[in-house]
């Protein structure tokens, strides 16, 4: 199972900071993962926004980056500052 | 030297600890940021901060490294709260120690500008009427660009 983290306003939309979920076989990279989660979790486009960065196993990556079922994947909207 | 914590901290304790760590310095500058009681939306009830470890810590460490490259510093300390805070609670503590005051002042200012604009934190302000995720102000970004020259 993969761990998915949603930060900032994404956590408010999802209602939780994280979820553990099996990734369907057809999902092979961050781009297809975004699209699948956006549709299936009711983000209504919020996950697809260009300003939302993605990190795989604590490294910020560019779409499309390979993902597997054991990864920790974080979706990071623009930061709010400290 | 960098601590992200969901526990409240006391500024006086942080200052005393830093003074012990920086024995021999000629100048110590400390900055404490507190939760403001009012926002444009009204009285603040709670400020909620999220971080993503270790990306947040790594980014702050890079800013500390840049400060140490730019100024002669003998010690640096950054403490940053996450979780829920009430008005008046300390959010951030930055301390710098150097042989002379100018380096300590400027390095603390530089680190705060990084923390206010680029550090990996997400901040939600909760008032009686609403809760909203907030982003840096235009003046925070302007302050940050001062160090690009």
C-alpha cells in the first residue's frame, strides 16, 4: 500500500492529512496518480493545479515521475510561510 | 540547531539555551514570532501549521548553510512550531551568534525572510467566522528579494 499525504488546503478538501491505499496497476507515475486521486477523491481539479508540487519518498519531483505501491507520495500546494 | 515541534516552547528557555551554546560570541541576536490576535478577518482563535518532515527541515538547513556562508556566525538556532496555536503563543524563534553585531542582525533577518516566504509550512487561520489557508503577503516576498543582490 502507498501512503498519500495531502497538505494545506488539500487536507481540508480530503478531510484527512493522509491515506494508505493500494495503487491500481494502471497507475505508473505521478501524473496518472494525480488524475486518478483527483477524480476518485473528489478534489474537483485541485490536485491537477500546476502550483501543487509532488514529492515521492521525501524528494520533490517533476511529473511524470514513476510511483509504486510502497512509496510515500505527498501533494504540496503553495506554502504559507512560517 | 533546527527543531520543528508540535509542543509549545518558552522563549526565555530558548534564549537561555542559546546563550549557553554560543559562549564566547561577541553578539547574539534573537527573534521571536508570536501568533497575532487579530487578522483582516477578525479575532484569531487558532493558528494551525503543517510541515512535511524532512523536506521542511532540509530547506531550513539550506537557508542556515547559506547564512553561514554569507556571514561569520558561531551558532544558529531555529525553532518552529507546528500544530494548533493560540494568540500570543510563540511560533518561531531564530537566534544567531557572531563575533560582531552586524552579522548576527543580518543573518537573523535573512533567515526570517526565508521562513516567511519559502519554508515548507502550510498555515490555516481560524476566526469565529471562517477558517482559511493563508499565503505570504506581497511585502514578505519583497523583503525576501533584498538578499538577492
